[in-house]
C-alpha cells in the first residue's frame, strides 16, 4: 500500500492522494480516501466555514492510532495554487503562514497531508486582528448530560432573539453544541471575548442551576454546562462546521436547525451519514454571511458587570 496513490480532480486542480486505503477510522472501517470523498461531498459547506480564515490543521499521519499533530504552518513544497495568510505571535516574536482556504482543492490537499480536523480562526485574511465571528460554545462538564445542552440551547436562542441577533447552531462533533454569529469586524479579540462573557453571564443568570461561567475548571460543578467564552480569545480555535473529528466514530461537527435540537443525536452525524443529509438539506449555514451584527449592547453589559465587581479573567497573550 505504501506506493499506491490516486489522483483526485478537484475543480481546476489535481491532488495526488497517497495511501488512499490506509484505515483512519477503525470503528467504521473508513479510509483516507473515504475522508477525501466525504470532504468532496460537503465541499461547499466546508469552504464556506473556512473561507479566508487562518486555519490550524489537526493531522494524523499514521491514522487515529498514531500521534496527533497540531500544524499551523503550511510546509515547504505546498502547491503554488495553495493560499496562505500570515499571523503573528508577538509574545514569542514569531509568525506563521497558515492555510487560507478559498476553494475545495485546498481542503483536499490538507486531507492528503493527513488532516482530519480543520480549526479556523474567527477572523479573516483581510484583517486577522478583528474577528467577524462570535462563537458560543456550550461545553458540558464531565458529568453534564446532553439533555442539559438541549435544555439550555433555547435560553441561548431567547437571549439572541432579544438582542436581534441571528445564531447558527451546529453540533461540536463531541458532547457539546456551538452557536456561531457573524459580527461586524470592528472590534479586537479582547472586546469580542468580553462581549461573549457578558452574554454567557446573562444565560447563567437565567439558568443558574445548569450553567456556569466559572473561570477555573477545578472550581466548576462537574454537572454544569460551561459556556466557554474563551473560544473567542486570539488564536483559540475549535472545529469548523463540517469538520470531521479525530475520534474512532468519525463524527462530524454538523450544522443543525434550532428546531432539531430537542431530538438531535450528535453521534448520528458521521462521515457516513452527513453527505446524504447535505445533499438533501444543503448547507444550513448558507445564510450565515448575510448579516453582520453589532455587539455594542453586549459590551455595555460587560461594562455593567465589571462595575458590579465581576472581573474579566485574562488569557495569556500570543
């Protein structure tokens, strides 16, 4: 198998896929080529989710049984048609030229490089320091059942509706739920994170028995649902819509409707099932770029909370 390869035509480009029969997901018997075919099937959706964002790649060169590599830099020898975006890490006096997806061939090239998961920034190439995406991450603590996620999602929607903001939910591919909001790229990461914390605290006020925003993990109730506002900090990334997760079942972070949440089973969305769903429903996040929202009200909430003595924990600078 080591010498076997196949060439995949993706738009205007040919991508050579080596070791297409290597098993990546033993639970499903799914191969590297199966992963390629999955991403081709949802190419419109994954490109929309990644478009022009710096993207960190979670690679598994030896399949899931081997080491997981978090790769920021596009390696030497990448094809000339591949696009990148330079991001800086001032604390370390370094920079990285990260993958900048603009077309399906970019995604398939990354899969050829053993990428399973795609973790984009919440900003774009035009101005990497000003996010255009606010991420609401409903992250269950170890003893928190998914039923709590289902219970709190309508509260999240209620607060968003009161703000006049459209949220686009998706499964995380694990035990949680994400809601993405397009925002005007007027603010830096610190302000977007402050806004996200203010929103999370409002949800916590409405569901104090189930929700926590406690900063230190050791201090959180293990049965609580943590709203992880830290996913809006600079250089913090989570799996994009349509990203496969690096788990044996090959689950997918899948866009869903708000109405699906009461009955949704996140484990049912895998590389075997999502292509048919995508063919039937299309991309449920297709309209996410239609409106960009103002977060001024959330920043006013943040100011109010800080005046009341609620601190905004700092994150390490990058």
